[in-house]
C-alpha cells in the first residue's frame, strides 16, 4: 500500500509538471453520419506523451487528475486546443454542415465555480462557431443535485453550444427528470453497441434508447462500432451517428487531415 501511494504521488507530481510543460496532445476520433457515410465531426481525446514515462494511458492519468483537481487546468487546455483546432478546420474544409467537435466535461469540471466564464472566454478567444461545439457530460455528473445541474446546463446552452449525455444507460439516472434536461444528443454506450449481434435483447435495449432520444428531440451517437453488422443494425434503428474502430481509431491532427484529404473530395 505504501508503494502504491508513493507511485500515485509521483504520478501526480509528474502530471502537474506535464500540464506546465504542455506534454499533452489531442487526438480526434471521427464521428460518422450513418445516412451519408461521411465524417460529420470528431470527439477530442487527450493523450499524454511523457519524456520520462513515454505514452501514459488515459485510464492511468485521468483518474489521478480528477482526484487531485488537475483536471481543471487540463480540461481548460483541452477545450482551448480543441476549439482552436476546429476553427482552423472550418476555414480549411468548407463543409456544409460544418464539422462538430465533442469535448468531454468531467464531473470535477462540472462543479467548477467559474465554469461558465471559463467556457465563454475560450469560445470568444478562439472565435470558433459555438453551434459546432458539443460538451459531453456523464449521467453521474448531473444526478447528485438535479435542479442545480439543470440550471447549469441551461447556462451552458445559453452560450450557444450543444450538450451531449455520454455513456447513457450505464449510470443511475431517473427517467422522470429527462424531459427537463436541455440535452441535444444521447451517446449509446459501447457496452450495448458491441453486444447487439449477440442476442435480440441487446438490440432491443439499443432500440429503446434510440426511441427515447428521438421522443425527447435528441439525436443519437452510437459508440464502439467495430463491425459492419453493427452499422447496418444502427441504420435500421435510425441512429443518426456512429463512431468506433470500424471507421477510424483516434488520430493526431496530421493523420486525421490525411484521412480528410482522402475522403472528403473523392470524385
């Protein structure tokens, strides 16, 4: 236990230095319009390439950043860098509709006192199209105090951005509140998507989530698509968007632009 505690402390110290030295990169996973099979946007995912440690798994450093509070400055950097990059892509690729960018908002960030001011400042500073930024929030972040969460979500929406519920169905939400949440998108968790072909009940669960989202005027993104059969099933269920390794793994900027250049303007 002592050894584990020391390792945790060292990781936190290294993480603090990494934020100061900007050792992070954003990778972007394409989100596909399942009707057109075209890239509709991306999800921004942070990666830590440490000079000492090498590649550090997000599963290792994200929990530490949450516990230590370092997710606040890290999250601000992710939002700033993501918005800056999307503004560049909007100028470089004149898509109609323009690309969307989804950025995760952690539970710790959701309770950040100056969250609204911070988000607004970054949107203004980067000049990004606010309608094209979508913040992803987990169920657990909003269910502790529903009324307070709804008020904060409405203030975020007032900035002109969109909101997405990540990992829907894996938490402990109450459906009695759902019509009150100003959410634009539900993300169907990969644990449901990957099991769709195993049995009919799993497909029915996904079908039910999609129907719920549509009845509440939300669009749907299915995560973790790894097989062509998943794609066809989701199309049949009228799911609007999908992401997963079947389409593309998360890519750094240069590799993603190579992909865009190969796929966007094919004749």
